C-alpha cells in the first residue's frame, strides 16, 4: 500500500511551502530517512526524508510549485532494496555552489542535475533526462535547460521564475526597512594588524584546544557587544511610541545559504567566549549549507553583523533587519598606505559601515559606537581585559 509523502507542519504561522528541489526521481528506490525533497518557506529551508524504504511511485507537485501544509506531494511504495542497488545514505543533494563529482559523460541524462536546472526543468515541464549536460562531469546546468527549450539554436530567450517564499520575504523586508525607518549610514576604517597578529600567534593553540580556527568574526562580535554596552540605544527597538531596551545581546550573523541570506542568532552572545562564538557560527554555516536552519534559529535578534568582505566587497551600505535599529557591515581587508607616527606605512585596513535607524539613534551616538568598535579591533587586548 502506497505511503503518502505530505508537507509537514513547520511552524504555527506557516501554511504554504515552495517545492525547491526533488532529490529523488519517480521510479527511484530510496532508503528510510533518505532526504527526498527540499522545501522552502519564507524563513528557512528544510528537507523531507522518506518514512520507509521503497520506490517513489508518483511525484504530484513539481519543483518550483507551491503546496500547503498537509498536502500530499508524492507517493512511496514500500519495497526491499533491489539487488545491485547502490548504498543510499540520508543526505540531501549537493548544494549548487559545491557540486560533487559525477561520472557523467555529457550525454543526455548522464550527469547530476543541478538545483537551478531542476527547478527550471520542473517549471517548464521538461524531463531533465532529455537535456544534455555541459557542466563538469556532465552536470546539467540551468543554461542547458534553457538551450534545450530554445531548441539548442542559441536564440534569445526569457525565463519567468517564481520567487521562492524566502526570496519574497527578503524582498518585502528590505522594502519595509527602507519605507518604515529613517536609515542612515556612517563609515569608518580600522587597522586589523593586531587582530591578525593575535590570530597568527595563537591559531595553532586555539585549534588544538577548541577544534576550530580563530576567525575575525569573534573579535567583531566581542567588539560590538562592548560598544553596545556603552551605547545601548543602538540595539534598542521601536514598539509603538516606546523604545525597548534589553539587558542581553542576541547578535544576528548574516550567512549566505545558497537560497538566500539567512541571519541566525547568537543567543546571549555577551556570555559567549571567543571559541563558543566561532563554534556556533561554524555550526550555523554548516546547517545553512544542509538546509537545516530552523525558524527558532532566526527569531529575534538585537543587532546584526554582515561580512560582505568574504565576497570581495570593499564598501557597502547594509540594510537594517527590522525591528532592529542597527547593522554593522564588515568589508574586505586591503593593504593600504596610512600615516602612523608621521610616517607612511602599509597596514591591513578594513572599512566598516554602520547603518542605523535615525528615529532611535542620533548621529553622535552612531559615530561614537562605530569608533568604539574600531578602537576595540585595533586594541583587541581591551576585549580580553574588558576595559
């Protein structure tokens, strides 16, 4: 008797999900607990595992379409493992930015179907097995699907792709932030020489003791918390005609998940050590890669830090994440000539940007807050001594 694969409950306010990608195809045998489909909501992505071992007999809702909580999206016929079938492990399909090796030869249906290609094929009603893959190892890319639809002639074409719930929410919140807050950005630059020296000096011991590298982000989290202690209004939030202050700091760390930017929260970051911060951020990054970030991980937050420098950004104006009142933007570290003691020297410099809600934070406090962050980064020993 067929087992119905339904959209599970994912939160009190969530009624609809977006079918992001089918990891298993119709007719494919799957093991128990093997992830068979990736679903997306407006806040997070997650995978649905097979409740039993068997064969996917029907896929009722294609990638790129929406479904409501409780809807049947596939059927599975329980069955023992066929002879000669390879071992199946409970894992999701590889992320688009980290393709796994494939033995495909580039012929139709011989390579792994990349997520964007699967979505495009699902929306166009195209069987990926009929598409020739041009990617490494015969991987089928989104462009391959587009060429297939255009008859391979290289003709000009357009593609209409529905925004995922997460992307729709990101777009909505960014517009709301611009419309409902008085946003202003102030800039500064800081010399990260001392942070780099400390990391180089203690990296080996740090890794040996904690099993994680000492990165830049823990220093900036610590610096932000110290500066917020001096200027708590930067973390205050508007609630009607009141301002809400907290005696804790839940710091959001922006992480690119491949399906959109997510901002998981370091709860009570003021109590965390350098190692605890690095370990939690690394854990969130892995969870984002595996689509395991939960709604609880994203709820709340008093202040956000985003690092565009990892993508090569030199300078930008980050947007506040409502209802927060401030966001710190980190950027790339560049060796630049600066004046020190009457001489021109080369130092590793980073531009910092603080975007803040001017309804809550005055310019003097914003500039002073950012200056304090820079001071702590240039003299990180103050963070350890708490002075």
